[in-house]
C-alpha cells in the first residue's frame, strides 16, 4: 500500500525545506521545522487507539504486548488500518511507536493483511473491524457535534 501525499502537504514540505535553507544561509544555523497539519488534541491517534481498544474490550497496553495471539494481532491490525485511514499524515514509523517499536515492515504487513481480511469478508475479523469502526465513527460524530455547538454559541 503506497501513500501519496495530497498537493497541499507536498507544497507545505517544499516551503518548509526552503525556509530551513534560508535560515541556514542567513544565520548559519541548521534548524528543523516540523509540520503539524490540523493538530487537534481532542482528535489524536492516541485517542483513536483508546477507542478501538475499548470497543474490542481490551486495554490500551495490549498494543505493545509482544504476542502473536489472535486477539492481540487483530487489535493491532485494526488499529493500524484505522490510523492510516483517519490520520493519513501519520507515518509507519510513528505507528511502530504505538505498537511497542515493531519494525515498519511489520506495520506494512499488518495493513495489507487487514485490507485482505476485510476484502475477503473473514467473519471473525470483519465483526471486530466493524465494531471498532462504529465506535470510532460515533466518537467523530460526537466531536463534530461539540465543535458545531461551540461555533454557534
């Protein structure tokens, strides 16, 4: 699965690199500018992970367990898949941090396996995925309603 960044993200990265170079040329200092697109602490990857774990009746600490038991593997597959869908700017390396420092290729494999299990309609996995997805959508709707009421107030 290859992620292609939208045009505005690519443009922002070019602007950032140009700004870093301009600062270096004028001051001699090397700086690293970090882009944080649309950061909203109420809508964070950590919050999504918490909601997915809760929906599957598991604890957030289960993400970092070094086990291949099916329930834990499914939890990681579903969470990684939802992270990539709802936070497209998140990198594979950032996802590895949430899962106890796995290699990024393990995350790639998990994403591919989740996509395959959903596409083939595996009943056990699909039931878990739909349960987690419903909880995430409910969380997002609640957040959207709260934002709308705050704006109209």
